[in-house]
């Protein structure tokens, strides 16, 4: 059975290799042999996620022509990559990228630490902010006042409270996307929504196309359902989505689902433009792929002059191709575990039927609180508090990191809650280990990739500001010194990222 899930053409790989900065690794800075430089270049592309794991590479002769080198050079480079665990081959099936077996890079999700266990630790692992008061208290006071009629019922609403379904539908309609309450299912957070979708559409062994990088907890959820993840590399910085790659991945892999965060992507902060959204829907429809669009960050536009494109579901208002997932957790408060799915009525009915074997329904009081917020105008005021807080934190964290770690590279996003940082050639996994030793918890890049990509990155959320942001940057700089000195080698890192 073929092991690769996508393909990389010879011309495409040649362009990516030629765009790399020269990285001499020989003694006294001398250039390595041509085959060694080629092998190192391919390895770096894999580790940085710009070439996905399990991507089929071009044949030796094709790549040699594209690079204007001898076939012997390419063959030697491929052999070196195979010996190091970054390439697998089988006669008749070609060669595809891999990461070394037994590589101890983290692949699990991001679990929040209990606040009482943090002590002096600065926690940059979780992209969540405190509740925007007084709106949390007011919402629950309003919910309690509306609770008595519901208390006289059984309290199980597998599709969600009718009033909240109508309110959410009305909000989409107000955006120019006509929506009926029958197109809405209320869930226990966005994670509950995506878990339900994966279990309905993508059984064990099914393929799911995902952005590379993508949100760590969702990747882990999908792994645990038994899905085969097909990573689609994003453009560097906050450029976003390479539609040629997406069309090719959907065509070659025919995934059952594709998962994207089009609004202030987690972790890169990228914002898909309107043409990318239209093209992605068209490509998914042509491939017969169900497109799951995570809108949990969509309310968090931090720069007022940023123009927001239409929602992705505007290009599929019936909801037959696009399943939209929303949530109150990022825009309002993580403790408010209310999410929703917008889809075609028949999809909603299937999701509701399957829910009987999961959690039966979402807590009534929290649904009433969100409905109160959205119905009174309190939602917009609370979200504005959240934006102001995230904007100030972002600007203060960016200033602190630039001052303490000028060699780190990142693009400042116009919204969302996260900064995606290239760590100047250091191992993100080693930085995470060293960070815990100096009092700062930071997730390494491989948590956001598939099979060990993004070793040279960390994610920094906008959850701290002021003196705490400054101290976090100081501690990260101390972690960098530990890694450079060799004292932070609590986890092995691939050769390309050993300081």
C-alpha cells in the first residue's frame, strides 16, 4: 500500500531549495559536498513544515534536471536522507518524506495547568484570557432569571436550546448568510463540535487534510479518532494559504474532511483573503471533501483598519460542503464552554442523532448566558474588552521579545491570540524543556505539526502583558542561553536544530 499522502513536484522542490539561505556546515565554514547540502536542504524543509511529512518526492532524474545537478548527486542525497530516517522508499512506489523513528518530539495537545499549580511559572502554553467582567457576572445573572421555565423540563436539548439556535442563526443572517435555526447545533465548545464532526464523517483510517502548522489540540483529537492526517504547508509568515498546494492535496489524497482556521489562524495569525476562501470552497466541492472551518478566532480583529473578508460559509450558504464551527471560548472566556456548528439541516440532524452516544447536550445555564449576551448587546461590548486586552498584550509582548531576543523572527498578526516565532535555528523542543527550568512554559513548534515538523519554532500567546510580558521574554532569553550552552538538552533534537 502506498505510504505517501501528497506529492511535491520537481520544479516546486527546486524553488523551495533555492530560496533557502546558504547554511555551510563543513569544517571552518567550508561548503559541504553538493549531495550533503541537498540532503540538509530537504531535511530542513521537512522539519520546518514547508514540505509535509509523507509527501512523495520527485524521481531522482526529475529533480536532477530541475536543479541542474547530476543524478548521482540526487541519488546520494536521497540515500543520506534514508540513512537518517528522513526518507522512505519502496520499489514501484517512489520515495516519500519521513521523520526518524523514535524521535521524541512532542505530539500531544496543549493542556492548561491548574492556576493553583503555577506558582511563579509564567504559563504561555494556553491561548486564553481572563473573563471580561462585568459581563460574565451579568450574563449568568440574566441566565438565572430565565432559567425557571427550563427547570420544569428534562433539561436535555441535544441540538441546543431553541432560543440560542435562533439567535446564532440570526447573527449569520445579519452577516448576509441566510441561516435557519435548523442549520445550527449547539455543542460543548468548539472541540465538542469538531469531535462530533470527525466521528460522523471520518472513521478510523480516513484522511483529513489539515493546515501545516495547525492547532495542536485539534490535531491530537483527530489522531485519537484514528484519522490519517494530510498536512498542507502554509506560506511563510502570515501569507496564509497556498491554493496550488491545497488543490493538489485534495486531488491526490481525496480526504474525507479538511480542517482550516481562516480567521487569524492558530498558531500563525494568518487571515485568508476572500479569493482564497472562494477557491478553497470550490476545490473542496470538486474533490468531494467536507470543509470544516473553525471560526473561534473570527471576532478577534485587533487592528481596526484590517478589512474582514466574508465568512467562508458565504460561498456555500446551504452548508452542504462547508461545516462552520464557532465558539464563545476565545472571543469571550474559555470557561464558557459553548460552541456551535452551522451546516445543512440534514447534517445537523445526523450530528444530533449521533450525540446521544456522547454527551447528550450542552449545559442549559451556559446556553442561556450566551443567549443573554448575544440578545442584549452585551456580547459586542464584552468582545471589545477582549480585543483591547489582547491588543495591548500583543504589543507589549512583541516589544519585549524584540528587545530580549532580536534574533527571533516573526510576523505580527492583525488579530487572534498567537505569535508564531522562528527561534533562530534553536530546537523548540529543547527551548520548551529549558523554559520550564527557568520559569516559563512555552509550547514547541512540533506540537502544531504532523510527525515532527516545525522543530525550529515556538508559539507565544497574547495572554500576558506589561511587566509579566517583559519577565517572560527575559526568561525565554535565559532558556536560549541554557540550550546554547548544552545545559538545556533534556530532549534530543534533530541534527539541523542542535545549537
